[in-house]
């Protein structure tokens, strides 16, 4: 099971410094969140790419319903070239309480799902090359007749896309299973509940019955690398089918020292 660290907060310079520390400490991936208004995720990841060599770089996560898909396609392909093929694009509907209403972003669930689907079609189409045209309910675009040449395609073919998959919602699961990774989300009685290894085991069992190709399964949360219970818990996640663990510290937005200490301590080793 690979392990990545999600930076809870920090500007581009902080991200670069943290990414170097994460690479040196043995983390496999370094991720930043993408706010409606705040530190730009792609500038932060670019800064990280310039000072690292091997660690994977990604968002956690990009809410595509409020993005122009051609801009995300450009940013990810550009960064993939700069980093030598280390980008991961994690996407989902996003949390509307993170500022959607404040800035007039779409909040209707059905519309956001439609925008997510169309955006994924456009992004992957643009990555595939030129010419490319698309006609959807919300987006219409065509690369023919552009005055500027198309940008270089990404190094990775394709850049891995991780998509939030709601268990057990058939449409959400079907969307995620078209791509390279699934970020489990569990909804019970119309409410989000914490994901457990048992949920992941159920999901991976289902995935094995409908998909022949391997897929990354992402679990997340905080751990103490010195805690025996956390180390045993890591075994449970891995046995359930998780292939990535993302270390999150959302309670440490204003505690840079604690974040730095956790990064340098390195990944939690399964017991």
C-alpha cells in the first residue's frame, strides 16, 4: 500500500518545502487541496515539482463542476511534463460548504454531476491530442481553427484520474470505475458516514466482479506512526483492498510545526 501526505494548508513555498521533506521521509505522494478561494493548488504543485524528483503530486481533490475543463487539462498536462510524469488528478463533486454559494458556483447535485461527467470527457479527450471536439449539455468546444498550436500531451498516457465513488450508488460507482482510481465515499440514510475497512472490502469485492483491470483504491485519515493500534489498522485497510493511504491532518490548519513533524516522521508502517 502506497502512502501519501495531504498538506492541510500552506502557500506555494510551504508546499515546496513540505514536498521535499515528504520525499526524503519516504512518502509516495504529496497532495494539496483546491479551495474555491485560497492558495492555488496548481501553483503550489508546480513549486513542489521544481524541487522534487520522484514523489507523486496531486490534488485532494479538484471539484470539476466549478472548473473550466480545458484549463485543468492544460494545467495537468503542463505539470506532468514539468515533473516527468508524476501528476495524479483526484476529482469529485466537492463540498458546497467550502464556498460554492459565496462565489455563485453551481450547488445543485444533479447539475454538478453532469458537469463532472462532461469535464472528465473533455479533459481526457484533450489529453489524447488534436483535433478534438465535444458537444454536451453544458459544454461545447472544438480545437479546430485555433491560432496557437496545441500544448504537448502529458508524459503519462493517461494521467491517473482518481474519482470519488459513493457506495452504494450505481451511477457514482460506474463513473469512478471508468478511471484509474476510486476514492471511497459512503452514504447511509442520505448522510455521509466515515469509511471503514469493511466498506472498502465490500467495494473491492464488487469492483472485482465488474472490472477486470486493476484500480487504485484510496483510503485516508490521520495516524500516529508510533501507535501500535494504528499500525494494525493499516493492515486492515490493506487487506480490505486499499492500495493508497493518504495521511490527512485537517485539524492542523494553523499548526505548521505539527504538520512538519508528521511529515518527517514518515509513513505509518503496517504492523
